């Protein structure tokens, strides 16, 4: 782990985003980096036909690879009010904290 980078679990990511909107930075499957403001805060999500927060992490079934690398996370992009998803192993930063996803 690099200096200044915090190891985070799935639950820690959920807890941070349930707290309210945060800037989230992750690498997309095509290798580009995406930055957005996102949340799992229930008060914010009430008007956006939310999925249950317990359903935000799912396993990507392709290739039969390690579940840590294939955990897919769904969040609400507060900028365009759309659900977005990314692989947790591609998460780079939440707010000002750089992160390294370490699994459940």
C-alpha cells in the first residue's frame, strides 16, 4: 500500500457513502478515470427509485475470477441522478482519501 492510501473494506465504502455525497474516483473498464459526486444516503435516494443499500454490491459472474476483483458496486451519481456501477478493486479515492479496496 502506498503512503497516504487507506485500506478499505466493502462495509467501510458503504458507510462513507451512506453518510452523504462524496467525490468518488475510479478507473472504468476501458482504463479511463471517472470522477463524480455520489451517495448511498437514503434521504437523498428516496426520490430516485433506490435499490436497497444491501443490494449495492454484487458479484460479476464472468471469468470465474476472485470475488474481490469482481465485486461490483452501485452508487447514485448526484450530478445526473443516475445509478452508476464500478468494480470495487478499481476504486481510487473517496472524498480526499485515497483508498485501496481490500475486500469484505
